[in-house]
C-alpha cells in the first residue's frame, strides 16, 4: 500500500470516530499523520507573519498543550521550521540547548522528550508546520524522512483541495481556518488590542505582557487572553509581572 493510500485510509478512519465536518479537517489530518508514523502525537499549525501562530489541529489534547506551550514561550522547533522552511530535528539534548525555556515547560507539563518539525508548503494563508512529538528521544531515528515529507505534501494538498471545493471569503478564509483551537487562539489577538488601549503599549508589548504572566503563573497564553477579555484579569496585574 502506498504512503498516500495509507494516509487516506487513516484519515477516513478518524472521520468515522466523530470528527466529521470541514472545520475539523486539520484534526483528522493530524490524527492520520500520528497513526501512520512511529510517533506519539502530531499537530498542525500556521505562522502568519511575525508572532501570529495559529493552531489548526492536534492528534491529542497533550499535543495541543505542547503547541500552546511553544506559543506561550514564543519560540521552539516548530516555529523555527516554519520560519526557516526546513525540517528541524530536536532530540532532548538539542531541545535543552537551543530552547531551554520551552523545554522546561514541555518536560514539566507533557511526557514528550523530543520534537521533529517539518515545514509545509504555503496553503493559502501563512507558513505551515507539521510537528511530530516523541516520548523517547531515541525514537527520532525511526522517522522515515521521505515518508514524513510525503505526509506533509498530502496534508497541504488536502487543505488546498478543501478550500478550492468550498465557498469562503477572503476576510474569513476556508472552514479549516476556524477550528476550535484556532478560534481560541484568536482571543489572544483580541486581548492584545484591549491591552494596547488600556496600558498604552503596542501589540508586541501587549503580547509580551501576557506571555510573562502566563509563564510566571504556570499557564498558557490562550487561557490568559480569555481572562483578559472576560475582565477576570486586570491589565495592571499583567504590567506588575514585568
């Protein structure tokens, strides 16, 4: 059976387990990728210029948490792969050396001990990345790079095809840009706008304030943004974290 046949078979299997619907396509693709490769989990994301990282789908809640941790810290292998346009192989030693802050959070709050990130071809909006997570660092050696890159091509093709054969507007984008994770991340941009006005700081400054608070309190930035927008977290409290 070819790589494409195996991938499409795994995707169809995920759809039969309650993940139907165009907005859940990235979730199905991430689960299919994780099922057919020797990895613990997988996730998909877009980097839309600067710091605007949008999560699309993950194969498990733990993989979704790993993505949020990387965005909270502001750097890591997955963001590097999207920016550089080349695969990033991060064993436990590499993680500790290149991204110590992210690694501390990752090891404390997940069971992952290594990450491999593959860039995806641009699919209508932003630079994408396929992130593969491992519970044992030595498992990286078992990844077939050709297979992983082929899976990345299949994911990009699936997202592009879904956009071509559906109705959407330039302002909103295709349905797969509105996954539950992406909608939650959008609250970060809304909170940035509110904090900019309340504290008289620019957008990057507001983002840094939320990141500092999230790291200081052991939270992720998405949750902090929700509290800002619901007035459960006062803007001056964020300023006091710095």
